[in-house]
């Protein structure tokens, strides 16, 4: 009869079985001299037999014995028991037998070992002990955290690479344009009144002057008629607001009527320090352009879009206004997960702050391109390191 829990204990494969019989009446098939035993208790005595092996004798022997039972014993006692018989029976039974123990709480203990310094304990049920107190019931989901940090790092890398590619293309395009117009005949202004025309915009200084120095008299440029500022002013009746057609990129468009009766659309360019700073080609203007690129990357918006409101046609102007009013979330592309992922939000906020510095009106306020590169690398290191630190802390 098995009296131990089979889910925890199991007999070793190398064991022998002892069959004990009581109340047998003249059983056959046994050597009574070696295998006869007696059971004596106060006021009662009974004779019995034992047999080595788990084979129970069949009829008619079973009819001559009351119900018997079997016990395992160590195989090292088998030969001695065969030779000496019942005199060793008590010693054999006292020696016991070997069993295998299977820890029913092994799976629970494995969970404890996932905690830093975790140990397995038991208090009516399995528990995990960390530094003399119960461990947190749930370990941090490190897999999801690692994925989040990896995605955020990838996003910063894409922004950096994409920004450099776009800046490189713009610089290459600008260089090509400068080479194309180098050596072309200049259109000489004859008056100090007016705005810079397209001819000396490319030929001389590629920026819009804040004074009205320009062309008064008509001229041609590769066969194309170039009008003086006075002619355009006359055609639009001194840029009368009633002749205004709309606001386009970089200026307001007016309806004009030339002396020969032709109708024209005249765009009056803005005059402000920010425009001059943008188009005056210096190292700091490269920084300004890169700031625009950074805003394009985090917003997925075009640098100039006349379909936007008049104050938001220029993306850089809109970005500066959004950042100053602490409405960055209204500028960021929603597909970047700005409102859902803390690490992504921190990185994009840092990139937006850097872009804000690059978009300052005064070039002295802008960082150098070397400082921009170092700042972007620092953003990547800081946020990636923060993610790793969080993983290591929660894993302990």
C-alpha cells in the first residue's frame, strides 16, 4: 500500500519488493523455515510468511491468507535476506528505501530568481523574498521597454541622417546655381529707389535689401523685360490695397495695369530682417536651413505652403510660434507617437528646442553647425542611456 504523495515522491528504479502475508493456513509454495514470521502483540499472536519479489502467489494460496501488503527495500539486502531469512526482516524494514523528490514549487521558484537577489520561500503558499521583504508581484516587461528604446533610437538616427541628406542636397543645389550664374552680365541699377530685381538677386548679393535700392529704368535680361520699381508702383497705384489679389509665399500679390495696357500680377516681397538673414548665404544661414529641415522632419509639413493660414505659410515662423506658446504637440507629426511614448516625446522635444535655436532671427543667436551636430549626438546618447538605465533599475 502506497502512503506517500506520488506527485512529490517516486520510487527509484533500482529497488526490490517484499511481500508480507498474514493469517495463512498451510500455504504451499513457500519455504517456511526461511520465510516464516510471527506478529506478536499483547494478548494476540499470529503467524505469517514473507516473500521477496512483487509476484503475489495465485490461487489456491491467496485463499489461505488474509489480505497482504508489499513494501520496497534496498536491493543490497536481498541476498542477505535470502540467506538468513526472517531474522533480518526487522533490520531490512528499518533500513527503509530510496525515493526521488520532485519539488512541486519549482516553477514558482524560477520566477523568484528573475528578481535581483530573489529567493524562494513558503508561507502557506510559495512566495518570493527580495532583501528581507516580498518581491514585487510583477517583474517589469523588459521586452516592451527594449523595443520602445530601440524604436526611439532609430527615430533619432533617421532624423539625423535625413537632415544631413537634405542639407547636402540644398548645398549642392545652391552651389550649382551659383556656378550657373557666375559670369553673367549684371543689370546695373540706375536709381536708389526700389527693390532688388531677379537679375541682381542672383548676380550679386542673394538677399532682399531692406532699402528701396533697385531699378528705376526698364531693361532686359536675356530678352526678358525687367521693370523698374517706379513702373510697378505706377501700375499698382502705389500698391493700393484695393488691387490686392492675395497673399503668396514671401509676399503680397497685386493687380497691375502697365502703360501699354497689359495687365500683370505683381508680387511685393516682404522686407524684414528675418528674410535678409535667411537668404544671406553664410555658415549661420546653413544652420537656419538645417533648423527648417529638423522642423520638417518632426512635423511632416512643407517648408512653405500657401494653403495654410497667412501666419503659418512659412513653416519656420509657425514652428517658432508653436514652441514659444508651448504647443509643440500641435506641430509634431502624430505618427511619431509623441503623445504615447515618453522616450520619443523627450527626444522630439529636445530636437525641437535645438531647431528653435537654429531659427533665431539674429544669426549671432544661432549655434554653429558643429554645435548642432554635437547637440544631436548628445540627444541620442542621453535618451538611449536613460532607456537603458530604466531597464537596469527595474530589473533589479
